[in-house]
């Protein structure tokens, strides 16, 4: 199978956000200070390793589909949807929010292109599913550092959902 221009462009958008996420997590890893430094420092390295792997999987999938991935620094900085990361030292509690925002933005890019990718190539969409699942898990785990019990509002179940739960 050869990727259409649309499929190649959608995968390129995912790729640049993954590369930028990797770089920003590493920037945070090097520059965080404050409470729970060690735990966040180690967690960021875990995220970096996974995100690097995800970007490689996406780029290699592009090559398998005869598309040409572009991970150059010029392309990544010009095309990423992620906001720039702070320079210098960053308080751990601020870094938690910044990294959570970047994880969520990267996931949003994947969700934005998912349906078009799935329509053309369900196998590639399966790759996105696995990456989305892991990034959303990281978002939950990282953001939990700054949350307090009850800070996330739960949606009220519909009547049909509540009725099924009672059975």
C-alpha cells in the first residue's frame, strides 16, 4: 500500500508532535526543581523513552507506506502544534501542568487525524490507538501530582447507564 498525500501529511503531523514532545519532556527533565523532584525527573525519562519509541514507530510506518518522514529540527519547530516550553529552571508543580498540556496536545493531534487515517489504513490507526492509550495514561499520572481529591468533575451517568449499573 502507498500512502495518499493526506495520510502522509496526517502521519507527519503526528510525528512532529511526538518529536517535539520528546524534546520538551527532556528539557523539563533537565531543568525541574522543587518538591518531588526525583519522582518527576525519573517519570520524565520514562515518558521520553516511550515517546522516542512512538516517533520511531510512526516514522517507520510512514516508510512502510512509501511516505517520507521529516524529523528535522527545522520542520519540527515550524510544524508542531505544541506550545514552546519554558527556558531555565521550572518548578516541579509548574512543569507538571506544562507536561500534561503537551501530552494532551499531542493526543489531540492524533485524535484529530485518527478518522481520516482509519478510513484509509486501519492498521496505522491501530498504531495510533496504542500511542493515544499510553499518552493519556501518562497525562493522568503526571497530572495527579497536582490534583486533590474531587478536583476532577465526573459526568453524571445517563438514566440508561444508571439502570444498567443497578442490574
